[in-house]
């Protein structure tokens, strides 16, 4: 039979998880919406919440009796979501490979809005880790120290990677604009020559 | 382009701004997580989030693909595709895991409406992969088996079977039920290759394979 101490510990653990969930669920949902197809978001979010519950004693910045500070807990939770998403992608990749062979169909990629095509192309041209660092910086609004916590890198490594990735994106965008301008010139020349 | 300009561009392109995904139901997620894993023991809190095969049953997204039924003699017909991964049996995938990487193959009829005969050892003995296992979870198109006995092939204890989502109705797996699953060398589960078995039928296999 469960002792009173065990019951109390259990109650506190549940309360900590509920408090954590209030603070992190929506940011984690947005994190996943930004990175994966809509039909995967809910499953991966559920998986992430399960891992958080299982590891509730390991979440940094959790205290009994008060809601956690989102800046303290979110980077760690993003790290969990990142792991769960990687697992889901591996599983989905296997499943898709199988289904593709059988049905010759492909799952449509994550939709990309047409207005920001150049930017998404520049992001896609980055390495996976560089892209994740940039997204955590811009979309999750994390500082390098927090990105380090989410990705398992050192803060120095994050800073260097972030610097490099920003530079690459800026170059890609410059180059895309230059190409667009050149194409525009050629079109107008073609028209004037007719 | 300076940092602020880049940041503005990136934030304008944030997919979360244009997403039509409904907001998550925090209370439901909390309940589901605690219900799924109501006892957080030291063993299961040390889950490896990068390699874990642990699954939650809370998500409803892809769960619609499978119904649940516990028929007296569940006969599974039609197309089954199988993606099988394996782990060491302790719930954690390890680097040493034998990736069976079973792949798909065309199977059975197109609707899965074909009913299969009750499995017999002779009929399935020729497959290189054959196991008697218990379904431990059904999550969308993914069915996790604990392998109770390997009859052909083997080495791992957890098998993940991917059901072809384009054939949602033709498979009904029930958690806790026992099945005999056969697969080709390329990993595909043939038509009528996954069968619910009664204790009596299992005894036939057990005798035939000396298990």
C-alpha cells in the first residue's frame, strides 16, 4: 500500500507537471508547427508531454508550489521536443519509404508560404544544425545560452554557428535578389527589343 | 543586412503565424500523459529522447487509421506493410539494435476484405521471419509487438509494425492480444501473414516449432 509520503510525493509531482504544462504546451506546439507537417504535430506534442511527465524530476527550474519561469524551463523542453520530433521523423521516414515503394506516393512536404520563398530556400540550404540554431534564435527567441541547452552544444559553439548561419542566409538572400534583378532586366530588355 | 533586418525577415516568415492548426488542449495532454504512464519509476524516467521507441496513446491524429476489435478469431486480410524496428527489449533503442528494416511489398487484394483461414504452421513455416507476439501498443499506423517467441529469424524483443495508412480498415490489432506474424526477407508482411491466434492455435505452432 502506498504510504502517505509516497502519496504526497506523487501529488507534488503531478502538480509540478500540471504547472509545467500550463507554461510550455503552447510554445512547444508552435515549435512543432514550425518544423513539421500539421498531421504530425499533435502526435509529437503528445509524445513530448509524455517524456516531460516521465522526466519531471529532471526538468530544470521546476519548484513546488509555483508556476515555473518559462525562460528557465523552455530551452530544456525544446530539447525534448526536438528529440521526439527526430524520432517521429525516423519512424515516419521508414513508414513512408515502405508506403512509397508500395503505392508510389509521397507525403507532401511541409507547406512553405510563397511570400517568403527566398528566405525558406536560404534556410533549407543551411545544414540541419545551423538551421535549427537560426530558428531557435529567431522564432523561439532564445539566447545562445538557451539554444545551447536545447541542442546540447556549448554556448560558444552556438554563438559561432549562429554567426556563420546568419552570414550564409544574408549571402543567399543577396544572391537571390541579384538573380531576380538580372532576370527582371533581361525580361525588360527582351520586351524593349521586340 | 544586419541582425535586426534578418530577424525581422525571419519573424515575418514564421510558419506559426500562418498556421491553422488548432491550439493544443493542455488539460487533455496532461491527463493523457499521466494516464499513459501513471507511475513514473526511475526506470522509465531515464528515457532517451533521441532514440526512444516509447509511444504515447494520447494523440488522435493518426489513430483514426485503426479501429479496435477483439474478434474471437481475428482474420487479417489484405494489404499490410511492415516497417519493423527492433530494440533490446528494455524500451530503449540502442546502437546495437538489429535494424530489420523490413520493407513493403504488394499484398493481397486491394481492399483488404479478403478473409484469411486460421493460420497453420505449414502455411507459415517457409517465411524467414515468423514470431508469436503480444501487441503492446497501437498508435495510429504503428503497432508495437513484444515478441514472446521467435519461430523463424529473431534476436530482438520489440517489433514495430507500420500499417499502410491507405488500408485503414483492414487491420485491427488489440493491445494485449497475441498474434503470429510472418514476413518476407524484404520485410513485407504477406497477405494473411498477421493473424490473431487462440491459445489452441498457438499450441499447434509451439509443437510444430518446438517452442
